[in-house]
C-alpha cells in the first residue's frame, strides 16, 4: 500500500488565506446589506454617535445627580411605580422622558413592546392619551408579544438595529443577565431603552438609571377648576451609575415638554375663588329665584 502524498505547506497556507478572505467578504456583504436596510444606522455612523449628547430633564437638582448632567441616550433606564397603583404614573413619566427626547431632535419610529399580561394590567396604548403627553401616535411601532419572555428579545432586536428613536417596553421583571444584554444592545445601537417594571424595581439591574415614581395630587387648572391640571409625580432616582440618589416632586407641562419643580401644596397660590365671590352672589341669587 502506497502512502498518501503530503499536501505542500504553500497550498495549505493559500487555502487558509482564501477561506479567511471569503469569510471577511461574507461579513462585509452582511454589513452592507444591514446598512442598506437601515439607512438611519449609516447616518449615525457618518454623523457620529448621539451617545455623546446627554439627555437632560431640565431640573437642575435632578440633572446634577446624573452623570454628564443628563440621561445617557444610549443606555437602559428603568422606572416602576412605588406601589401597584402608581404603575400608570411611572408609565407616564417614561413617556414624558421620551417626549423630551423627541423634542431635542431625535424624531423617528418608537418601538413599543407589550405582552398580553402587560395589556391586561393597564390596557393598550391610547393614541389621544399619547398625544396629550406631547408625542405623535404615528411614530409608534407597537409589538404585542404572546409571552412575557418575548418582550426582552424584541427590545434587544429593536435596539441593535440602530434605526429607531427609542424602545419603550414594560415587563413584570427581568433577570440581571437580561438587563445586561439590553444595556449592551442600547449602547451598540446608540438607542435609548426605557423599561417599565411591575416588580417595584425588584432585583439588581444593569440599567444606568432606576426611578421609583409616586403619583401626586395635581394642581387645579387655572382657567377651569373642574378640569384636570398638570400631572405631578414624586421622582426618586434610586440608582444612577456614576451619579447619586435624588428625590424631587415634579410637574410635567405637556404643552412645552418641560419638567419643573412642583411647589408644595401649602405654598400654592390661592385660586381666584375669593376674588370672584362678589360676582358669584348675583348668579346664585338668580339660580335660587330671589333676584328681581
């Protein structure tokens, strides 16, 4: 039996180099195809990542507690209600953050991820209510997952694509390793991830900021005492990577898209009821039939 002829070393090296070149070419083609599908990602690569611009709340005390004077626009930010009844307030706070983000020029589609359990808790998003917070319903891409565990997967895919203005989602709770994947995906896609949690912030998380939100009584509308006033929340920044904890009572102005520190209830100016009392007397008299 004759021994097989050995392969020359030069041929082995040439074939290895050709295999590496083929793999590099295939990877380059996949990258180009991804950029062609998502031109926004190409724009970010050319113009520079928006990760360098902090995303301020507009209240000095809160922004001063955050690194770089604002939220990281390429990070994971979590919020939860201080109690189950405060869940809608936490959701409204995240929507307000998103409104400030879009007003700063970061317009584009927003991926909203909900599970069936999430819609059962607080219902589906309501377009007019979304607009009332200063956002545009036409920008929403709503994904309703069948299972709770599919929500983080959808978030991760949306964050990595680089073509979205933001990703907003709600979940009962997520493990630390999942939060770390979401934080990495947000950084990779230079896209903010806003997560509403229903476990009161539960276990540890890789989120850059974590907020606990409490609903507060709103101030009466200055033009109509029977109308709802501006929403008020107590914001407790319980964790900020590179920052410090802070608590502030704030008011959200949906018309201007601004937060401002809420005055204490005891310090609120009196309503114009007293000045109008003289004019109310004849009206009351006529209503009782005593005018003549």
